[in-house]
C-alpha cells in the first residue's frame, strides 16, 4: 500500500476513533471509561518502549522510573496549594514548589522534559552498554528513582505519596496523546533518523561503517522514549488522583514490555492493538478471582487465578503469533516482495 492510498485509510481510522470516544463518553459508565483511558495511556507507554527496544534494538527496562518522574511532576505542579499543605503535613514541601499551580498541558510538557533531562543525564553513560548490561543498568536506574522518591519527604512526600491530584485526564487527553504518539513515531520512522534507528537494530557494526553515529542516535531514541513515558506517567497521575512510589515497581515495566512483545517488536499497529487487548483482558478476567455461581455448583474464587489464565492465553498467543499480533502470513510477504 503506497502513501497516497494510506492517507484515506488513516483519516477514516482517525474519524472512527473520534466518533467512538464521543459515543463512549455518552453511553458508558465511569468504570468502562477508566478502562478506555488506561488503554490510551498504555498505547503511549507501549509505543515509547517499542521505539527504544523494538525499533532501535536497545534493551531498556527503565520505563517505570520515567513514568514516576512524569507522574510526580504533574501531581506536584497541578495540585492546589491547600491540597499540598494537607499532603505535606509531616514535613513542609520545598518553598519553590509550595505556591506553584500550573495547568494540565504545561505540566505534561514539564513532565516529559524533566523525564528527558534526567533520563539523558543518568542514562547516556550506560547507553554505550549493550544487551543484558544495558537492561540491568536501566533497571537499576528505575529502582534508584523509586527509592529516591520514597526518601525525599519534602519533595515527593516520601512513602505517603500524593493524594488529591486533580483528575484532568479524560478520554480526549489519554487518546489524544496516544494519537499524537502514533503520528510522531510513524513520522520519525519514515525519515532518516528512523532508518538510522533500524540500521542500528539490525547491525551496529554495519551502521557504524555507514557513518551512523551510534551514540547520538541511541541517545535520541532514548530521549524520545523518556519524553512519552513521562507524559504517560503524568496522564496516569491525572487519572488516578493518587500516586505513591510502590506504583512504579519493576512489574510495571514488565507489563509494558509484555505489550511490546505481544504486539511485535518494531510494529506500531501491533503495539496499539496489544495495549488495548491487554488492558481490557486484565479487567475482563477479574471475575476469576471471585466466587463463581454456576447454578448447580458454586466455585470458590482463587486470588491470582486471573493472572494465571491471562498468562496461559499470552503464552499460546506468542507461540501461535511469535512475530506479533499483526504479523503477515508468508504468502502475503511473498506478494509484497514481488511488488
């Protein structure tokens, strides 16, 4: 499919998404709307990690840390002054943040930029590492961020977290950012930088021989991923209204990595579909943790059974569709190759 034929399809999908969000706001309840919001946030998170891991070939596990930075930035900047006083009752907040109260949009930008700044300053030295070493280093960075946030009482309120964050996030914010992320990464990967990212993923030695600066492009990919992870963290804070350091453990990064792998490394459409499916299925299967009444027999609920069934489904999907949910069949690949 060439670019001219893709444009009408893209516009149709965009129009259907807008109509779908409008109808969802009109007819769905608050719980269902929250699932839709979470789906949009996880689309942004999945794409930001896919840019780093799937399209540039780095193995980063630091997304939970970048999300934490974004979430706390939005929480502190948007929270009313009176609410800050109620939160920071054990130790007053630092003076330069006590009277700050920003709008949601500038706070999201600040969340993304601060995530980029800290991510590049701390992450750039370790980007010269590869494979498992990079994964361990970025994982350590995320854990350092969580521990620091737990112990900086006057800045983040420590282990108590932040409560009473204004609930600005709605379907338009969550999916608006998701659509912008889809457009930006699609645009980026069509250009010279995107081709350089893919060249690094395929073979670093060959990419260096072609004159591609490995460090420059790795830092650039990492920075873009940090930005969108920070923005997604800010959206999460605006959706939940309360955050604490324990929300941003390594399991959160693994959930995002699951979306990337299930959707297919380097695949934008697959990541979008995977993010929605994983988010919805995690809620649909929640009944497995509770007692089930079949009429003739009553089954006791087993805590954690939801995750067991969900894991089995994912294993089967990965075995059957090992290249992602939207992989092409061999016949189609041959057809595209001939064309």
